[in-house]
C-alpha cells in the first residue's frame, strides 16, 4: 500500500517523473526471495514434526540442507539488491 502511495505521489503532485521500473522489479524479486526463506524454514519444521525418529545424522543432514538453502537465498537477495542499485545508477547517467 505504501509503495502504491509513493508511486502515485509523483502524479498527484504534477511531477512529470516516474518511478523507475527497476524499483518494481527489485521489490518483486526481494518479496519472492524472502518468501522462499519462509518456505524453507516451514519445510524444515514439517520434516521434523512428521519424522518418526530423529537421529543425530538426520538432524545434521537437515541443518546442512537448510544452511545451504539459506546461504544461496542470502547471496541471491544481496545480488538482486546490488543489481538494482547499479541499474538505478546507470539510468541516472
């Protein structure tokens, strides 16, 4: 809702500039990536709850798996932010 208010503020104030499309792409990608963070932790919780027995090896495997997913998502989220920053800088040149 705040994003829509900010996007329409330029029109409401008779400002001819528009919000760059990179901003919308950036917000959508970050929303997707952070939603996947929630999916990963939910899947981990479900696997623990539904497991018959939890051996030390199974727990270690699950934590390793989740750590790999979190690392990949973290790097991806930071790369998307960096791309957005550079894209906005490139548009201003």
